[in-house]
């Protein structure tokens, strides 16, 4: 089974963090959840984003999620794949040059990478989307296009694969995204 790195942080989208973490472990994979500035055993706060008929999603406080690895000790060579959840954490994680360098290392090694929702912000900041067909939460479309990516509008429950990259717009796409990602692993 695969050894997967998950880069996450405070106010990550709860479902996009918890569900893939647990599902990948249930499939027999090993998942190492890390956050810059925090250590194994520390907790991050999550947010729950829901679609309730408003012009955009709503946000509520989610669960506490316990990290199981230290960011400072990981490198791409240790892992078979990378998973990037969405939510609010990509907004600030993309400012950490260690995070973007690590993401570039996964792409340089042509390892499978999955990104959902606002996780795409980590990819655009890492300069790895140019020429790639991908999707994300629709509000990220301008950012994807400015980074040279080819945004594909898909229903919220669908995902797309371009080479070793799997992307999805939001947590309703977990079945499609996880299926495509695990096939690449």
C-alpha cells in the first residue's frame, strides 16, 4: 500500500481533511498529516463549509484534528503521493516557501498528487499548474487561469485527472477523487 503525505492546517475544510484521511487509512494506505509550525500530536482546528442555497458556501467551526507527523521531518522521497485538502488553510500555507518547495518536489518526481477545492491555491503558488487541465472550487477559476492552468468546470461531485494530478471542486467529489487518486498510487 502507499505512503501518503497530507499537508493541512488550521481551518482546513473538515470533510476534505477528515474523510480522505480516514478513507485512505481504511483502504490500507499510511497517511502522514503535517502542518508547518506544528508537531505530531498537536491539533488543528477545522471548518465545515456547506452549500445551503446562498450565493457561496457557509462556514462553521468544525472538529479538532490531531496531526500524526512533523512537517520539519518530511521530504517527498519518503512518500508515494501527496494529498492537499481545501478550506481556509491553503490561503496561508501557500505563503510558506517550504510548503511550495515540497509540492514542487512531488511534481518533479512525477508522483501522484490530489487537490480538492481551495487546495488548488497551494498548486498555483507552487507554479505547477501551467498547461494542466484541472478543477477546483469555482471561485478559484481566475487564479488557476492566471497561473496558466486550464480550468475545467465540472459538477461538484466529479474529479478530473491530468497525468499524475487529480483535482476536484469540493467534498461532494470524494468518491470520484479518491477513486482516481488511488488508481494512480
